[in-house]
C-alpha cells in the first residue's frame, strides 16, 4: 500500500444527509449543510477549507431535502453575481465583475433518506478514485491544517485518522482570585474531554467490513470496530473548531464571520 501523497490527490466525502432536528428553526425548510453563514451555506465554508489545501474533488452524501443541495450546485454560477434578464429573448447579461467560480468537481450522491452514515460513505466509494479519502460532517468548521492531518495519517500507518477537538463551553469562564474576577473568557474550549470533530482520513479498505446489504452507523460500526483492532489514529487539533448543532451555535458562527473573526477562513478571497 502506498503511504504517501498530497492532500490535493484525495477526494473529500461530506456527510450531508441528516435531518438536523436540533436546528429545526432552519432545517424545517432546508438541510443543515445549507444553513448560511455570511450568506454562504456552511457546506461551502467546509469545502473552502479543504480547497485551501488544494482539494477540489468533492462527494456529497445526500438524504434529507437532497434536492436543495442539488439545485444549489446545478445553478451555482447563476446564484452568484448580478444579472440583467431581457425577457423578450431570454438573454442574460452579466453586470459587473463576476464572483470567483471554484474549480471544483462535485458529485451529488442520493444515498437515501434513512441511510446511516457508514453506509452512506460506502455508497459514495463507488464513484471515488484512490486508495484513501478525507471524510467529514456537513456542519463543522475549523482552522485545521489538512496537510499536517494527512502527514500524521501516513506516519501512523493506521487505516483511519480522526481529528480530536475540545468543544467550546456554552458559557463564559471566570478566572477568580478570592472574590475578584481576574479575567473573563467568552466560550472557552473545555480543558478535557476530546471528541471526534470530523476532518478524518480513511483508507478505502477500512470499509471492507461493512455488509453490502447492511445499514451501519460510522461511529459505532466502522470506527468502534477498527478501534478495537488498533487501526484508528488520533490527530489532536487544539485550534479553533465549532460545529453548528443549535441555533445558538449558528448565531455564534454568523457573529464571528460578521466581525471578521472567523478563524476557519484561511483563504484570502
């Protein structure tokens, strides 16, 4: 097995099929990956993170309200920029400079409404090239160095590498000395308790254990089994990471973007 290569050589699978029930304010009408931050779907932000490191081959595992994600990418060019439409002859005139159009190849894969995450990934492998791939969830962003993640994966010699993160606290933290507040930290990262933050690397062979007719969750089927076989490495990311599980977390990400404090925005334009 060849244990070398660049991030740009790998395809990226993104899980986009869940119903996002804890963000029902938004997901009643759209899938969670299409909830916008700064006017762009969080899915776009995730793809730009990978694209910053040269990745441009994306495979989206769709389920709940798949048609909304399909329509977004099928009409991607017309969803950006300004136009004048001449109704008499249906001529479309571009007004001003057009926004950047990413050099991405996007596979829109209908992997089923009730399909569990492990089986969604296995279905995506039928259209993905190469021995390994990146895999992440469609609702979390980070200032992660994807190149270093891949280097760690090669060095580990394991079938899977998961990125471990410390989630931020829901509350501010007071640094106290007696009855005096020395400092206040808004939503600090918790000091212990690492969780899987997505941004994973998989060897294709990691999915050989899944029965073709099964419906398997990624975490308690693939990852748990491979962990028992000592085949899961961990890449600890101590920088910024934030998922968008709730309305409060959506507001936090929106605020960070509006205030130009979005640490995950590593790209320049």
